[in-house]
C-alpha cells in the first residue's frame, strides 16, 4: 500500500484505485468564506429568536401581518372569537322521509 499525500493508492486485482475516504474529513475542515458567513448569519438569527414572533419586525410590518391574517380569516370562515387552528366539527343529520301510503 502506497501513501501519496492525503489519498491512498491501493492495488486491487491488478488495478490502481484511489481511496478518497481519507480526503473527505480533511476537506470538510476547510471552510468556504461564503459558507462561514451563512453559518454566522443563521447563528445570529437564532440568538434573536423571540418565541414565534417575527424577528426584527417594525410596527408597520406587524400591522400589515395582522391585517392580512384578519383578511384570510374572514375569507375562510373565521372571525372574532373563532379558533382557526381547531379542526372543524361536522354535524350530519338524517334526512326526513315522508311516509308513503301503502294501503289501497
């Protein structure tokens, strides 16, 4: 078995093959500047997390969100006092059937 750099050259059945499994962990430690910036922004966003509310939202954005949610609630049968997160309850009643006069 010969070792050349981070890759290994192995003779199998008369053919030379390279084992890139040795290179993978070394390559993962090298960070791309774009990737590092992306990870940094995700960590920054997570630190600003505010329990289900919008992050860095202005009062204008909050007002627009409220307006849109009210519009959608009215459009789909919601309104004040209606819990839109609850699964709807269906009530089916048996139809009334008129009796048929069978006497002759």
